């Protein structure tokens, strides 16, 4: 009985860790896209005002 609980608990911890890691990847990717878009906008404004 105790072995099954240990295995279940370990599985839950791994699942939680994996989901946190994957969410962090999506967040960083989204932030990178936002920064890139902002950089393009600044470049366009700079070209227009030369």
C-alpha cells in the first residue's frame, strides 16, 4: 500500500513539474514575440522620422 502511494505521489510531482516547465516555455516565447514586435515598431517609427 505504501509503495503505491509513493509511486502515485512521485507521478503527481513529476506531472506538476512538467506542466510548470511547459507553461514557462510558452510564457518566455510570448514575451520574446512581444519584445520583437516592439522592436519592429520602434524601427518603423525611426525610419518615418528621419
